[in-house]
C-alpha cells in the first residue's frame, strides 16, 4: 500500500516537474523573442540617427545628437548649510541620506 502511494506521488511530482520545465521553456522563448525585437529596434534607431546625421552634413546643416533619457542623481552632501529650496528638491527626489542615489527620467521639467 505504501509503495503504491509513493509511486503515485512520484508520478504526480514528475508530471508537475514536466509542466514546470515546459513553462520555463516557453518563458525563455518569449524572453529571447523580446530580446531579438529590442536589438532590432535599437539597430534601426541607430541607422535612423546615422541617416539623419548624413543628411544634415550633406545639406550643410547641424545635427543635434539625441541626449540621454535617464540620469543617476546621488546625494554627496549632508543636510547642514543646504538652502531650503535645494533641500526640498532633495526630499522630492527621495535623497534624504548622504550617498543615496536615484534614477531620474530626463525631460523638460528635470
């Protein structure tokens, strides 16, 4: 009786392991598909910027390179002798302790 129960439990765990492995394989395929799509989009964007640079050069215009979209802001100074406005900005950026850092999306407001 105990052997039958053990065999049944082993079959169930084997089935669960197979399903889990299948799920992991499907996820891995999805991640790979997304990575390939991302690399393709990145390459297309680089090609587009290069074409715009060449067009501007050919026409005698200037081309402003696209800038960074994210900045890492780190607090390197304590609370002493910091004016109220910069102190409030540090609070809004969640930089309450020295040597803390946050990523900030760059736009016209920042």
